[in-house]
C-alpha cells in the first residue's frame, strides 16, 4: 500500500480515537469514500487491523471486540471488529446495520498526492512490543501466531525474507537467516505466521505471548 493512502487511513483512525468514538473498519472506509477518496474497503480493513495489532491503539486505551452486524439492508448478517475506548461498552455502538458505499468514480476522486505527504508520516506510535492476552482477541483456527507488520518493518524484513528460528531460555528467537535458508519466510503483503508446531517448541501457544524486537531479531515469550 502506498504511503499517502496509509497516512490517510491513519489520520482517520486517529481522529476517531481522539474523539473516543467506537468504530469499525467499514465506518472508516465509508467516511473516506464520502469525502471522495478512492479507497477500497479491503485495504482500509487490513490497515486498521494492522494498526491495532501493532499496539498503536492501546496507546489511546482502545480495545477490540467482535460484534454482529447487518448489511445489504438487513439481508445479510456478518461479524466485524469493533474498536472502542476501553471505558465505552461495545453494546452502545449503534451503527450495526450499514452497507459499504460504492467506489468513488475516478473523475470525481480527490488526488491523494495533493492531500497527503508522499512519505510515511508515522501519525500513530508503533511500539516495538506486542502483547496477546489470553481470551482477549481472536486466535487463528490453526493455532498460528501472526506477527504485526510494524515489527517486521522495524527490522527491515520484507516479502521473501528467510528467517531462522531457535529456542533459548523458554523463548523463541527469530533472526534473519545468514545462509539464505531458514524455517520461516515473510510472505507477500509482509505476512509472517509462526505455526502451532513451532510455538510448541518453546512450550508456547498463540495466546498469552509477548512478541518484541530484540536487537536484530524478534523474541517470542510467555506473557507474565
């Protein structure tokens, strides 16, 4: 995703958190479309999830919960992530029945280059530490642990990077492979997943762990 679009989405999320407003990714994408920005909901949802998983929302005392929603005028039911200020109860969120606005026509869309900086502005904090508490967030059905893109970016790991994994003092240590091999790989879209089998090597699961940048690599350990 290009930097101006990332900056645009981060600014929209920041505005909501400063107002302590509860929101879904659809709220963000619909708001941007209403302002004539040519965004795709898929891109917005992915960026909002990454912002949360990076720990940036925790800096503003925001949490996340899955809620039921209704789309297509009540014809379909689905589930969505609701991002809310910790002191605000999710059940107070009212906009549970809404549909995605249609794409903005290219001849009516605002030019991002005229509105947003060309480089990443880092409007939100990106902690070097990620905590997954037991029972607080959805865990993948396969038991794998997803690593936030922000941590990979801090280490300069990009699509195709090969990584080595070792076990040391009850924690997993992940570093760039010196030989070009490695048991882990960063996939397209800067995605890194640690499967359940490899987590078990350190007597860990995808819940109740701390992932943090440790020198030139990542450390995965049990949370206190």
